């Protein structure tokens, strides 16, 4: 039987209409090896398809429909299907096989969603914003510091479908960690959901730790001797990147809290205890982001204050030198009036005396300004 025929048998469509439509789909979708993405009828977006029984991986997954049939007949285990940026056409068969809600399917395919948790019957649909710290040699006003992506998770009684968007956030290492702990994996699809949430939130903490170094560097530069010359664009760039991280972290609080406290059919109460730990880590990340935001505001205000102080110092220096230069300018102006009857015009020592008076006056003013810190 073809993949389309297995799909109709699993979803339980009417016999007559189902058989007719099955015949059409049979001609369209021949059975091929699902484990090879390039030859998959679902397209190259398929990353992996694995069946688990009692926490152990069942070797081989050459046909998605057959794997689902096996799991549902055995009433134990589940199928984990991983996708990366699938198209609507590639996702259509999967949505029909697992009876996924059209609105959730649309969100999973189009991405750019806000972190959330929605329930459609016995299926949970969770959206997580993934983040990644972008390494850079030197922070500039255009440096990309935080890169974001998304992971959508469909969780049912016997399946997990993960849809990943973005250049990072691979779930391969996470899958290997789970497979190394069969006891946890045996708790079902909810264990996978918890592992993904824990992985995403832990990455939030890693990014905040990395951002701490950038913020410390900017803070050191601002309060250095030449802090007024620090490029304020670096501070604004950090605030923009921090805002991007905030958009990923803050909205996730309510969904994780629901998973940790509210009774949900597909989430075992034992798993909810693990979600409470995830919630604790998420709150820590939120607190760090809020603290960073306040600190950057303070650094920016301090930088602006330093710029103002530097400008005032420059104005005082200019004013002091203008006052010093005003003395000889005034004397020269007086003796440049060229009146016939002016004192000391024909005295031999008149010129040296005037020059001496100007020099003494200028030195006196200069010394006074230096004593007061104007020069």
C-alpha cells in the first residue's frame, strides 16, 4: 500500500470517498525512503524521523505513515519528526496525517510568530524563539550581536513534530542527549517538549552571559579618561540587540507557566515538575535582561553627561584664553587711535613699559584661570 493509502487508513476517512481520493493520491505520491531528505515526498525540509518505544530508538524509519501505524497499534511510544523551514506543500501531508489545526500549520510554515502555547483538542502547539550570540572581534554601531530563529512544536499523544526556522538552533545534539536517557524519553512526547523548552531557555542564559562581556566593555570605555569620545552608536546597538532578546524571552513566561502549573492532558504531572525548573531559569533570564536594560540606560546617560561636561570644559578654556588675549588687544587698540596728544608717545621707555604691562596682565590672568581649573 502506498504512503497515501496508509495516510487515509490512519486518519480514518470514509471508505468510499477515502478509496477514491486514495487512488488519486496514490498516483501522485509514490512510496520512497523518508530517511533520505533529497528523495523524500515531503521535500528536503525533513531533517529526521525517529520512532521511540519505551524510551529506546526503533531502528529505521523508512515510511512515516508506517511508523505512525506501528506506534498507534502498539499503544506505546511515539514518532518524532523534525523539519526545517518546510513549505506549505511539503507540510500538507504531515498536517493531514497528524490532524493538525490549519491555523497552527499556517503559523508553523510562515514563522515570525510570538512565543505562545495553544491547545487544539489533544494537540499542543508551542512556539519558541531561539537566540544565538554572534561572535565579533570588536563591537561597533552596526554589529549584529543576537541572531534569532524559531522552533514550533506539535505535541500529541503519540507524536512530536518540530519545525525549525533560522540558521541555528539545531535539535540534533538535544536528540542525542535524550536518547542517552531512555528513562526520561520513556515519559513520552511531553518529555521532548520539556527538553526543547529547557534547551531554548538555557541558550537564553548563555546569550545573556555573553552580552554581559559586551556591556562591561562599553561601560569601561565610557568611564575611561576619554569616555566622552566613545561612540554612542555602540550603546544604541546593544540596546537594539537587547530588545531583540527581550522579545524572545519575555512573552515565553506565560506559556511555560501554563505548562508548569495548569493541568494539560498530554503533559504528565511528573513532567510539569521539570517545567517549573525551566520557568525558574526563564525568570532568571528575564531579570538579567531587565538589569541590562537599566544598566545600558545608565551608561547612556553617563555618556551624555560626560559629553556635556567635556563641552563645558572646552567652553571654559575658550573663554579663559579669550580673556587673556583681550588685555593686549585693548592696549593695542588704545595706542592705535593715533591722537597727537597721547601720554608716553615720545618717551624712550614707553614701548617696553607697555609690553611689560601687557605681559604681566596676561600672566596674571593665565595663572588665575589655571588655579581655578579653567586652563
